[in-house]
C-alpha cells in the first residue's frame, strides 16, 4: 500500500503546476516587457490571452496525469500497466508544455527582437 492519497497527489501537483505557471506569467508578461526585453503590444496581449487557458489547463492535466499514473501503478495488472503509464506520462508532458507556453513565447519574442536589429 502507498502512504499518500491519490486526491492529495492531484491537488499537490496541480497547485505546484499552477504556482510555476503564475511565476512564468509574471516574468514573461510583467518583468520582461518592463525591462524592455520584449515589446509590449497587441501580439503580447494575444499571447497573454492564449496562455491563460493553456496554463490552467496544463496544471489540471499535470495533476490529473500524475494521479492517473499513480492509480495505474497501484491497481492495474503488469500487462496493461506499461501502455497506460506511457499515456499518463504523455498527458503530463502536454500539461508541462501548456504551463511553459508563456516562457516559450517570451523567449521567441526576445530572439525575434535580437535578430530584427
């Protein structure tokens, strides 16, 4: 038996993913434009609007996939476990991509500003 609750695992990973996303949002949309590293404007507003559902959805997917993998490892027979574990890990990877979207966007805007000079 395990020493943790599956619901606690979901909540913990969701909150960690959400906290990471909030920090990345602050750096990408407040600090970098404030320092002049990226140009604020309509494109930045579009990226910000797009990053909100991706970040929150990514945090939910990260928490849900960690719970899914834990449940799979605890309750499934070994034959089906490998495929379902890979499916859960893929879901977690998609969740991390959603959380990191603002950072990738800010890095792209920063590189575009450097190469436009």
